[in-house]
C-alpha cells in the first residue's frame, strides 16, 4: 500500500463544469475542483466571476450545463427528485423566519425531514451551543444583533451535521469587529467538527486568514485562474493575523487577484 492509497477520496469533484444561463450568459466555464475532507476553500474573485454560481451548482440549486460533478458516495443527481448532497448552506442574509423563535429556525432542516420538535431538541441545543447561543433558543430573530442572526443561520446549516458547509459571503454585511469574531468562531467550529467548507468572499484578508486553499476566479466568462495554498498551521489567531507571513500571503493573493481583474471592464 502506498501513502497515496491512504488519502480519502474527494468529498465532491467538479470536472470541466460550465454553466450558461437561459439568457446566454456564460457564468462559469470549465471549472475543475476536488473538495477534500476537512478542506477550507475560499472562492475569491471580482464581481460576476461566477463564485455564487459555482456554489449554487455544488448545492444543487442550479443545474450545470456541461461537465461532471460527483460526490464521494453517491453520484449527484442520479436519484430522481432526491439528490443526496450532504451539505448545509449559509447565505449573505441570515434568512431566518421572523415569526419563529431561534429554536424553531434551527430545527427547520430536521423538521423538513420529519424529525419532531422533541426528538430534535438535543441536536438543536448542541448546534446553538456550537455557535455560542445556548441562552437564546427562546427569543425571536428581531431581538438579535446582525452577528447573532448569522450565528443562528450557521447553527441551522450545521444542525444536520453535514460533511460540507457552503457559505456565500456570510459576513460581508457585518461590521469589522463582528466579522473578525465570527471568522475566529467559524474556524474553531470547523476544527472541532471536521466538516469541509467552501466560502465565497471578496476579501483577500478574510480568505488568507481562513483557508487552506484559495481558488482565484476571473470574470467574463467566469473561470478559475489560480489556486493558492495557504500552508499555515491552525489554530490561527491574532499572532497569525499580524504576522509578516500573513502579509506575504495577502500580497501573493492580491497579485493573483490583480491578474483576475486584468482585462475585465470596470463598470462601476
Ligand atoms: N439567474 C441568472 N440568469 C442570468 N445570468 C445570471 C444569473 N445568475 C447570475 N448570472 C450572471 O452570471 C455571472 C456570474 O454571476 P455570479 O453571481 O455567480 O457571480 P459572483 O462572482 O458571485 O458575483 P458577486 O461577487 O457580485 O456576487 C454574472 O454575469 C451574472 O450576472
């Protein structure tokens, strides 16, 4: 047996995946990517480079136009009406039900699979504990800050214990301090629970801080132009954020991103 045999297969593999919308827009062209167990991958690139489209393709929220996508256990989409994707999704907006208490918002994915409120209670409480909101199960979303609402959204995405967490600019609307705190908390939850993450962001700094792999994308058509590995140990904290190595990674990623912007019309 060679060391290679011991490597777990990718959780999900994209091969030469393209997406053209009905209006003719080629949102994504020829994307190939293997998402490994316990990867933290960021999709980084300018507006319109297909980051959200790629995430939505992985989630099964939109269909690919050509290419191939496979999950390690089950080829995606082979069972009519029941796609076996083991994932949670966090959007930029927390998208909570305003009329339902925090507990019921987090229970929702389990409720949709037929798990009763009582049976779900232990895992809902565990998910709330994971995001530091144990004491807020009985309040309504309107009583929470923006950062706390996002924590509820993360708890809801993790309540089914998915192997892959997809996050579409989850912290973009938050203030800097809240964002830093959520970055740190997300990293410790990810390290403890060992799922994989694909994280869409516009921020070089955020992508370097969080990820072990950064997929740099360019627009028109949306495509991958580079992948950069951030070979730095976790946990990452203030010492890493203020280190010269962190700065060097940010410079390298900025340069790759500059390449992504080269030749792209700036229309704003
Ligand atoms: N439903 C749709 N129909 C037609 N075109 C679409 C649709 N969704 C996205 N697009 C187009 O596909 C391209 C990629 O969009 P996408 O939202 O994936 O980019 P993005 O990198 O996530 O951008 P942003 O950073 O601004 O969110 C854009 O040109 C966009 O206008």
